[in-house]
C-alpha cells in the first residue's frame, strides 16, 4: 500500500509510531499529485513543493522533540478556495478575486495550522460556491476520479475529488445547500455539514450567511470526526458561533442498538433513480441489522423546501456580494471615470453569469413592493419546515435519505436547465434551512459510480450522528474501494 | 448595477420566472400567524464597543495592499462629485 492511500487516521498512527515521517507522507502525496492531478484538476493553487516540505519537516522536528501536537499533526490537506489563507491566493474561483491574497487566515485555517496539518493547496469550486458541478469555476472544471467524463459534484467538487483521488488525506469545503454533501456523495467520500454555528465562518467568503457552514471531506467517518474535533468551537469573531462543542472521536465504536431512524417518504418518490433507491434501501436494511429501528416517516413540507431555499439564498447573496465593488480588494475594471461607472463595470465584468443571475433574483425579491410576497413569506415557510423536523426529532434520533437522486452526471450535461438543476439538488437543502447537521457517507455503487447516504441529526448532536455512521460504515463494507483513474473514462 | 447582454437577459428572465412561479406553492399554506425564521437559532445581535481592535500599522498596510488603488493610507476611487 502506498502511503497516500492511507486514511488520515492511519497516516497519523504511523507517524506516532515513527514508521513514517510527515516529510515522507508529504512526498508521497506530491508524487500522487504529479501522477493524477493533470487529469483530475482538483486544485486551483498548489503550493510550492519546497515550502510544503519545509512545513512537513518542521512538524517532524516538533514531533521528534516530543512536542504535544494534535492527532492530525503532519497530515497533508487542502482547503476550498473560498477559505482565506494569509498570503496565499484565495480566488473563490472567480475573476473577481483572481489575484486576491488575504491579509489574514480564516478561523478554520488558523485551527488547522495550530493543529500542525500541512496545507498543500486550494481546491477548485463553482464560482462563489454557486453551482453543483464545479463546472462554473472561472478557471477549469474538475473531473470525477471514478469516471473522468463526469463531474465531481459541487460546489466543493475540488475538495471531494482530491480526497477521492488520494491527492490529499482530507479537505475542507463549505455547504450552503449541499455543497459538501453532494460532491462527497458523487466522489464516494465522507462529507459533513455541521450544525449552523458549530464551526466559525470567520474568513469564509459569505454566500448566504444564515445557511453557510464549513465542513470536512474525508476518506472515512473516523477522519471526519478527527477533523471536526479540530475545527469546531466558539470564535468571538463570528457572532453566530455557538458555545457548544463535543469530543467527536469519543463517540466512535459505541453501541448503536436501539437508535431510531426515520426515512421520509417524500425523499423516495419521483425523481429518485431506481438503482440509487435500491442501494439506499439496502443500507437501511443494514442499519436494522445493527439493531437500529427503521421506520418510514413524513416531512410534509418537503415540496416547499426548494422555492424557500432559492428565495432565501438569492436575497442573502445579493446583499453579501455587494462588497465586491472594485474599491477595497479584488478586481477593478479600469474603464469608467465616475465611481458609479467603476462599480458597474467592475461587477459586470468581474462576476460570472450564475452569480449575476442570483444577484438580480435577490434584489428583485427584496424590492419593497415584492418583499412581503417573496422574502418574508419564504422566511415563514422556513419556520414551518423547521417545525417539520423538530416534530420528527421528538421521536427519532436520525433521518436517513439519499444525498442525491442520481450518481455523478456527465461533464457539460447539466447545462442550464433549471428544472433539472432544481430537482437534482433537492435532498440537501432542508438541513441548511433548518440549521441541523447532515452527513453523506458512501453506501454503495451503481454501475461503478458511488452513491451517498445522507444522515441528518438533531442540532449539535454530531457525536451521535458520527457514532451511527461509524457503525454503519463498517457494516456496509464499501470503505476502501478506490477509483482507478484512467484517461479513457468509462460509462 | 450590472450590465447584461441580450442573451443573458432572456436566459435570466426564464430562470427567474421559474423560481418565482415555484414560490406560488406558498399560497397553499396558512402563513398569517407564523413567525419568520431569519436565523435558525434566533440569535441576538452581538455588539462590542466601537473601538479599533488593531492599531498595528503593518496590518493596515497589508489591508491597503489588497486594494486595486490606494494612496497615503486611503482607498483611491474616481471622481465622485464634479
């Protein structure tokens, strides 16, 4: 087994036992990157090898001195390119921030630095995290390691593909409506959206501030818990940051007998591809074998999730993106000799098409004469959706659904057909609107393409969620399958 | 303020109409007495004293370095008033 094939936990254990050094792990990952990155294209920026290795050697020295470091010290990783890294390009995959080098680190960047992890580079994404295929990156699309003629999902498609291709041990993404979970599902890795407020958003480029969360993408459930242990916790610089935090790894391996799991019938109807459904139902049957009680439940407000999501997200986007005006940072159009002309030119030329569309929708629904009909109503519907979940969680510990109704689709196939786009992405939105934690774990394959199972839990109960997923992962037996990356493409 | 091509206008109109049309589904719901959810945990504003956190000139310098145009500690923009 090559070093880069190990999970983060296995690599960390080998480091502690002095079987390997961080330098060797990093060299192994660099070798892998030089082998497959030309095909996968999961990075926007890869740091200079020399600098990365210097960092790794520094950690090796600290470990040799017996310095107490986090369990993931010395492990190579990547960050989605909307997470600020001091002095290192942070582009949001947009022309608007093409040359932006932040003067500060995001909270999660600081945490991972303190923990001694080794940053390899910045992962590709849809521009400003708007999209679900990573094809909307200003730079280039990323390919799915399981079939390079297909997309990795999105918007954290680079973060997911890099983990699936063993180019890094883990990564961080961001999730506003499924942007960690959906690519995790399509690339066959674990992806978690934590409870709103569990992880600080300081230094994460805002998309929709009441929905955004940073979350880990990893090779297995244990790695996910280990990363969450590092990045979760209060940060006064994000006033929505919560004060609760747990020790997530402690939950792993505990008994899951008696867990009550509900699967909502609304998620298993029209639009869900039959073979995907079959894989999900098999995973539910295995949950029963673990001693969990699995029942069909109902979330009757599910049909309202999508319009509610689109109105809330667009309204927040139009406000959050007002800051990109060509004055303080980022792209500035050189034409125009008045300030308002500068704004107009900068924004018209700096933003891509999807971004402009959402800004226009957002400003439209926020206009005084429409405010009550659209935005305000959507916020009320959001309350009803939340109550739906609260009711179910009175009787059930977890809710299980497919993460996505389909496996990864072909590059270029998705186009701009809003109808397809909407139905495809419907399963992940509710967790963002309601703030609850949700995770996608690989649970099987359809024609060689991975299928993800989404598990949602009560607010701040990531521990129990991970406990269950850890047991189920073992039972499912799909962990450890690796894609064979070939230029041929398959399916 | 955004300039759009004719092509973009047609495409956006189509897609935006679709989403707005979607929201007609809300008419089926009784919303009169429902409280809106602006933030999921209904958080209160967190305020602090209006005082500069950093007077570190190197930090200020770095922040200004990110600007497309700057001069003597100020962001430079085109003429605002003739």
